[in-house]
C-alpha cells in the first residue's frame, strides 16, 4: 500500500514538525511519498494536492498533515491500522487558542436558503478518551483518508475544499463528503500537538503566574 503525505504550508516549516515528520518516516517501512504545497490560501493548497493525488495515481491513502503539528513516530502505522474498514480517521487535535477546543465535531449542519448559507457546528467536548469513535466532522491537521474518497469528491469540479461562507475548507469538505456517505472517525489515542507562539508581556505574565509570585 502506498500513502501520500500531503502538507499544505506557507513559506516556512516548524522545526518540531520537521523532526516529527523525519522520525515518522524513519519508523515507517511501507511505501510513502511526501509532497509539500506552498500557498497563501490553504484551501487552494489542498485542492492542488488533491489534484496531484488523483492524477498521479497509485496512492491507496492520503495523510493530510499541517506543518505546525507534532506527533509520535508511529503515527502513520497506527492510522493505517485504524483505516481498516473506515473512510477517514483523524488524530486528536486541539485549537491553539483558549478555550483550546477539540478539532472534532459532534454536529455539523449547513442551512441553505436561497443565496444565504448558515452553518452550525458543535465541538465534541465530551469525546471518548483513548478510543476510536465516529464524528460528524473534523479538522484536517492530521487526517488520513482513502484516496477513493477524494475521487468521489470529483463531482465538485476539482475544488472540494473551496469553503462555503462561515466554514473553513476542512469542515466544508466534511459537509460535502458526508452527503456522499463518507464516514469520519477520530482516534483519541493519537495525541497530536499544535505548535503555538506567544508574546510574553505583563498581562500574560499576570494571567499565568500566581498573585504575588516571586523567585524568593
């Protein structure tokens, strides 16, 4: 089986991500190709990576990875195990700003009334711990799917990630894919880190340190 690791990115890569990717590739013994796509619009990068996956052919799976994530060296092997009988599986990822919501969703609805589109999504706050379970939708920071899922999305004219108003490109993809019968899952045993940067100023310091704290 051959896997394409598809990585949309800007003009730099996080060092911790590169280290995780390198260790994962050294750990994995199967056939794999890594492809980066540098673009200022993430949905455009995902659409171009989708086009490559389908036109090049020969891939059984595609692993979407964002370039600001951290993960264990066995990630690819464990996701391949999870894919047995499933369409798409994500690791457990979180947003990097408070309240650090899980990037998995227990509900996703899109109401279309004429030219007005109103989406509604519910984060899966009480998700099962250390288990594989179905979700209504998920982010694409760390998601493996069968390539025939991408092929089925061809009805969207080669741009399945083009976002609808109020939804990101990943949740838009999930909404469209669910209409085709695609099922999404999360493996919460796979703990994925989201690299964040912060500016430490007085306000931040006062929030994170106990009142009156000193080094003495």
